[in-house]
C-alpha cells in the first residue's frame, strides 16, 4: 500500500494535477482584459467568412479563433468567455503532462520549466493563442523521430502550429524544409525504389518492397503538401496586414533602437514583466543579477547546442530570430512574456531532440540540464508574483466598471461614448449587450476593435467638447464618457470640461485598464 501511494505521489499525473489545481484557482479569479475580450467579441459578432476577411487586420491566423467561435455563438445558451479560458488552461496542463512524461530532461529541469513564469501563470491564465503553442510544439517533439512512421500526424501538427500564431511561421517553415531534406533529398528517397527494381526487375521481394516504398513515399508527399498548405494559408490570411493594421508597420528606420528595445525586453520581461509599464525594476537586488545570469545561461545554451548539433542549433537560432525580427521591424510596443516563452519553447524543443540522441554523453546532458534549470528558475518569482496579484486584485477593472454601468445607467435613455476601443473593449464584453458603448471616431457602437489609423488619435479636452457639441444636437439622451486611465497618461485627461465624474474604478494590474465615467452636465 505504501509503495503504491509513493508511486502515485511520484507520478507525472499527480504533478500535473497539482499544477492544474494551482493554475485553475488563478484562472477562476482572473478578470478578462482587452486582448482576451477582442478575440471573443470577434468570433461572437462575425461569421466564418467575415472572420477570414477581418483577420488581415488582426495580424493573426485563424485556428485559435475558429476553435472558440462555436462557444461564442452559443453565448445566449449560457456559454461565456470562460470556455476560451478553459481551452487555454487545459492546453497548458496537457503541455505540462507531455513535458513531464516524455521529455528527456532531469527532474530539476522539468521542475524549473513547469514553475517558470510562462507555465506557472502567463500561458494557463492569460487566454490567448500563445497558450496552446507549448502543447503543439511538445507534441511535435514527441513525433519528431517518429515522423517516418506518422508523417501525416506530424504534418498536421505543423499545419496547426503555423496557423495558431504568425510568430511560429518561421519554426514551421524550417521544420518543413528539414522534413523535405531528410526524406526526399538526403537519401534520394524518390528514386531509391526504382533503382532497386532496376537492379533486380524479376525479384518478387523487390516488387513488394517497391510497392511498400511507393506507398510510404506517397504518404510523405501528402504530408509535405499539408505542411506547405499550412504555410500558404498563413500567407493568404495575413497578406496585407501591414497596410490594414495601423499599429503593424514594416519599418527599419529605427532598426538599432528597436533591436535594443526588443532584445532587452526579451530578457527583462521574464524576470520583471512590470518593467515596460513602470520603467523601473522591482527588487533590483534580485532582478539585475537575475537578468545578467539569464543572458549568460541563454547564450551558453545556444553555444552548447551549436557545439553538439549544428542542425538543431540552426532550427532554434533561425526560428527565434524570425520572431525577434517580427517585433523589431513590425511590432515592438511591448514584448509580452507569452511571446517570449514561445521562443523559449522552441529552444526546449531543440534541446529535447538533442538529448534523445543516444550518442550524447551524460556530461553533456548534465550541462544542458543545469543551464536549463538555472535559466527558467530565474523567472519563477515573476510568475508567482503575478499569480498572487491576480488572485488578490483585478487584472482589469472592466468587470466592476461594466457592473456599475448596468446598475446605474439606463441603457434606453443614455449614450456612453468612448474614444479608446482597444482598452474599452473589455468593458464591452462584460456588458453582455445590456448597455452599448458608442465609439467617437466611427460614430457607431463598439462591437470589436478595428486596428485603423483613427485609433492613434484620442480625443483631447478640446476635441471632447467639440464632439459632444456636435453629438448632442442629434441625441436627446443623457451623455456619458468612459475614459481609460491610459488616456490620463497619454493626454493628461483628468477631468472633462462640462462633465461630472460619477465613477472611478479601482486600480488594475494592467496599467491603464482602470476606467472613469463622466456624466455630461451642460445643457
């Protein structure tokens, strides 16, 4: 009985269960913020055809949206955005189980990865497409050396991974090229069967072998086609994003400055994700040495990978470089921890494949495990801090703001105006269509964010007055303005002329996602 209990205690299922319970508690306390609400609002309000037309503006491929769309369409039947949260949480739990069960790392490295900031908090709690990437990449790692036996499953996983987020496009493209080289070029696979038949045209065994090889060859050709189709699908979906989305522009004019910004955030944010908002490092006595050690261990992992397997080094290096270049020349506002950890997952993948090689010495394995353990343990406090903060406080103040609006503002005899849809969209979700928010720049009710040029022009004090004077002549309703704290930082909008402050939300973990509501008092 005691041995059975100890076996259960040491089982991967038990550790995954503990992980699942801890993260689920945080998920249940987590309040939706703007980026999460945007996904749900899109799939709730758009048809499949409309969604594919809109994705070029989002800059994201379709897979994550499609798996959430059925639940959003059934919102009136009791489904909520918790369905999306559950998908992300469950995917993270499954990724952890696969990692614990199948990866070749020692127990300390496994512990460090599972308790790192990405896996302890950001992947399971923040419901974004990034959350399902570890599960897909770890599944690919399991199938990597079995891709000869299961090429279609391998190809299917690469197809889905590419269509989960554009930052995985480079990784998937490299794996496709590696599959092409390994199966069709390196061993001259396409012609080996015909050569065997030419040498022994009357041999029955050879004919059977040729038939078997041809079947295997055709399966691999189909698999290669699936991978290629997945990459083409991403290109078709996102072609024109830089002209459709006002916040994503290919720009190399500030390449050096952006490179420094992206690379520094790449290492800093995993240790202290509050730094980009607060512009100061919390607990510098820990954080600064941790950042320096993080850089050292990261570079050491790459150097060791280069010395042991240049192919796997190339996969890791160019896949992660692709991601960094997207941020440097396209989108460098804030490199979230989930984005950074998608790069770390690729590095884990490459080291995983390397350590499964029987020719790797125990000394080398020990070196990788030590470096990996040190690198990910340094991020633990960041994940733990966010878990505690999210449990105790609001991640966003959208829910309490929406509850105030529903309780205190008559939806039939009022108009609520905003000028900042990327922040206010979280409030729109929590309103559940009981009240609506009117977007000043479009003169229409806000359902989801369209990332167009007008979003860069928030209303100043003067422009609020001009807009309301124009608006009040056409609506015989009480007018309210909802202002995110973000506007105060950017425009200094603390009080609106001719408006009375009637509500102010409590501060949120996301800096800028608190809200003020003003009532228009001048008639």
